[in-house]
C-alpha cells in the first residue's frame, strides 16, 4: 500500500512538472527566440564533446593556479552588457584557444574540439545577427583573459580548455536569463 501511494505521488509529481514545463514553453516567432529556446540541446552537445577531452585538459590544468574564467565573467554575463561579453569570450575561444588545442592535440581530440568550435561559431554568428534581441552593449574587454592566457604560454591552452565546463555553465546561465 505504501508503495502504491508512493507511486501515485511520483506520477502526480511527474504530471505536475510536465504540465509546468509545457506552460512555460515560449512560442517563438523569430530565429533569435528559437535559438535561445533550443539551446539546451546544443549545450548537451557541448558537454558531451567536452566529456571526451575533459580528463586530459583538467589533468594538465592542475599545474596552473590562476583561473581564466572567474566570478567576474559570470557577473558580466548577468549585466546589461552580457551579449558583448559573450561575443568576446566566444571570439577568444574561436581565435586563440580552440586552434591551439587542435594543433597540440592527438587525433582523438580533433572531433570533439571541432564540435565545440562549430557550436561556438554558430552562437557567435547568432549573437551578431540577433544583437537587438540580446540588447548588445559594449563594455566587457576580453584583454584581461587574453593577456593572462598569453602569459601562461603553452600551458594557457590547458587552462582554457580545462575551464570549458565553467564556460558552459556561464553560457547556460546567460541564455536561461534570456528565455521568455
């Protein structure tokens, strides 16, 4: 009897959660809204690709104490200037980190790194196209992260790649805040 009561409670909870989720789903009329609403599946792709390379980069990342992606970046992504910040961070990864990671990695890593790069490229392109939707305003300067990355020399790639999971969380937080 207790089992059936528990089963009923579980079914009720699932039904309520499903109904709540359906009620909150936005009805998008444009490409920008659709991008934000469908991004959870892309985020899953990012995390899946990173899972394949995480251990290698995080093992080598332990050698460096300085963080590239810290709390100040998360705060920038919560500000009215978040769109520009996101574009700058994506540009940093696309221009510096991912090419260096591809060049220095074994052949098993090229596909996951390429997948991450393709999604980042699509995101950057969408942010440019949807700058009014995302209210892009410029203040964030990527130079602090870029100069720290360059100062780390060849170890900077390990640090930046090792922190991709942090970036994924920041991206998720940013885009969740843009959902309607």
